[in-house]
């Protein structure tokens, strides 16, 4: 069976993922998690793998999660739950949690699609000389361009089968 042909966009993204770090080194460091890493449930996975040090959650990330939850999107609620779980894990796994940075202003929100909120998150990582943990390829490459340390979490593959709308087959009854 032939492999499906990749689109230009898929080839560009595959090439861009090369050279992105996805491993932790068990040294005590500061880590800034962005929204994509939180909603992809990277927090507990990295903690169980031995992440040590300080976890910094930018207030811009919390604002994004709150916004998603206020819009009724489950991912916002799940993201906030992931952050809340950290408080239960911090004593057992010896890390601290710190919230930092400004909440997005109207101008950040207006230009969010242009990367303004991502810039706030990168700014928090830069300020604390922290490793940026992200599942957003554009965020990772941008941070890499600034010379920042990153951990790239490969996003969960979307289940294409689940997205397909099922065909409904109706049985035609006998006509009289």
C-alpha cells in the first residue's frame, strides 16, 4: 500500500521539527510552559521523567486557558485542571510553581494570531533564563531563533477517523 503524499505544509513542518530538543536533562532549572504544552498534558509527563526545579506558568497562559473555558471549550477547563494538579505533585516530586508576567492587554488579544501572546510567554522564559516547553512548532522555532533553550513536545496526532462524519445508511422500507 502506498503512503499518502505529503502536502507542502506537512513537508515544511517535518523539516522544521528537525533539531528541536524533546528531552529533559534532570538538572535543576526553571521551565516555562506555554498553553500548547499544558493542553497536550506535557506537565505530568515531564515531572514523572525527572523534571526538577521551578515551573513558571505565565499569566498570559492562564488568561488563554480561562478564555477558552469561558467560551465553553473543554480544553480550557482541562488545561486549568492540569495546572491545579501541580500543587498536589510539587511536594512529592520536589519542584516549585511560580506564576509570572502580565495578563494580556487588549492589544495583545487583538494581535494574538500574529504572535503577541506567544511573545509574552517567550518573554517570561527569557526573563527567567528558563527552558521554554511548547507543543507549538512556530513558538518553538521562534524561541530557537532567539537562542533560547526549548523542549518541544510533539502534539498529539489528531484522530482523523474520529473527525470523519459517519455515513448514515437508511434501510428503505417496503412500500405498499
